[in-house]
């Protein structure tokens, strides 16, 4: 991964396939904690050894609290912010409806949890955090 695509609080896959939350971003390393927080000792690794976490139903519903509206649609409980799972291409189409009753919106394909977190922050000025 590239250091410039990460923000504090992003979830990534560290070496040994460990889920981790970004705590600090330096020029030569990323400092993280294991996620869920089973070990509270921070560790550091270079950004180029980190991998993105693919968005899955489990991440959306279990970790981030999205509602599963069926047929591949997921909605954030507090915002008109939706994801639609495009199974054949293995990504989620993300959109925000403005106003709430309008069928139009801005669409953006997403595949990775950290990109979803970054977009959510950009749109709502609020962190998209896991439940742990």
C-alpha cells in the first residue's frame, strides 16, 4: 500500500495477515494496533508490506453496523449512504442520495475497507469505525 492513501484509524492487513488499525503515519513506517484489540502493544511496519482489507458483508454489517437491505444493498443506519454489491466484479458500488427521496446520487466503486473509511469521512466529516 501507499502511505499517502492511509489515514489514522484506517483498517489494514499487516504482515502475517493480522488485521490492524493505523495509529501513526511516519515517512518510513506505519504504527498500528491489532484489530480487534486483542493486543494493545503498538507495532510498526513499512507501508509497502501492508495490504488492503476487501469489503465484505461481514465488515459492513458486523463491524460498521450497516443495515442489510437484501439483494446486495447495504445502508448506513444514520445517513442516506448505500453500498450495492456487484458480485461478478467483486466490488461494491457506493452512493449517497441527496436529497433522501431522490433516486439520483454520486456513485463510486469501492473494493477496500480503508477507501470506504476515507470516503465516508470526506462525505460526512465523521469516522467510520468498527464496533470493537
